[in-house]
C-alpha cells in the first residue's frame, strides 16, 4: 500500500488549519450597518399593527393584534380577547403561552405613546400607569405620574371600541394582563371600572406607598356606587420580592373586602426563588393556564 509522504501530510494539515482559521474569522466578524439593514425584520405570525389615536388627547399609540390560527376560516366563531400593556415586552411571551394553552384567543398589545418625543420609548408608562403624582417635583415634571384615568378612558373608549368593531370578539370575555407598573394600573382599573374586563391578571404589581393610600381611599368611594363586580382576579409575586410583600398583602386585603360583591380571588401566587424580573416568565405561564380554566 502506498503511503502519503510527510511533506504532503504537513501541507494538508496547514491547509485545513488555514481554512478553519479563516472560517472562524469570517463567522466572528460583526455585521456591518449595511448587512444589518439587508436582514428582514422579524414579524410575529398572524399579527397586525394598527395605529390608534387617543380621541381626547390626540396622542398616538399602536395596537399589536394577534389572531388565532383559524380565525379567517372560522368566520362564524367569536373569540375572547386578552389585552396587555407594555406590549413590546409582553407580546412574545403571551403569544408563546397562549399558542399552547389558549390557542383560540385574540391578543391585543397596547404600545407606549409613539409621538411623545422622548428618547426613552417607554417614557409614557409612568404617566399612563402610575396612580399618583411623584412627590419629587423634578421627577413629576419628567414622568408626569397620576394620569391613569385618562389612559383608562383611552382603553375603554378607543382601544376596546376599535377591536370590538373590527374583529369577532366576545365582549363579556375580555381579560387584562399587566405586570409590575402595568399590574398596579390593572389594580386601578379593577377598582375604578371593574366591568372593563372580566378577568384580571396582576403580576408583581408595583405599588408605592402613595398608591396604596390612594387605593384605600378610592376603594371606599367606589364601593358605595358599584354593584356586583363579577370579575376573577389572579395576583402573583416573586418569592424574593420581600420589599413588596407587605404592599401586595395590603392590596389583597382590599380585594378580599370586595369578595362579597362578586370578586373571585385566586389568592396570592408566589413564584418560588424569583425576584421581580425572573418572576415574569412563570407568571405568564401560570396565569394563562389559570385563565384557560375559567368558565366561559
């Protein structure tokens, strides 16, 4: 049998090493701005982006609307809707969870204000979701907290109206998903206009002391004029969010007082070994599983 000569073997090793080195160098190269521009943007399947204006303020928002897979085929079927704030953060996780646990649901994500002119794309959430003004004048001037009633009017009068006049929905099967400050905003909706949604998911609601004081006073006023609430409420908190436990317990006591008015409370779901950030994924999964089990 004829063997390769040492020189040929060495040349072959050098050639292969050179190719591997060049391949590694090429793959490690960062994309240029031109290359990145050529890549197509990711689009969530069956999702539409609808510009929408707050009819009272003129502020511009967007709705991210994901339809069930068989929506266009089943033209005689109506669907429940899950509405969520912080849409750019929540939609992907909610989409994946509902795809398996609640495939026959419409998702509606509500964006932050698009024409605010602030480099922080999320800046409007402090104004729209925070119940009270900030005690620091500089912070209040920058964040404009305490305008939740305006944002709730926008959701009730513009967002829900837009969705229910254009899509086949079940009006009495609306659900709300909010996390952190969005969870606190959901608490406000629940007390101010509970009929806005039938099911409320309030994940790790971020309450300031002024918010809790506001809730106590507001609940006393609204309880006098509200009748049967007929709502279901899911509240969660990360086990490691020790600083928030007292605040959330305070809020839970408020909800328990309303149980006689038709409010059904799951109790506080504790997400083990999780802080405010890491509790989010499991909150989504647990709450959507809970929502899928509600009577419809």
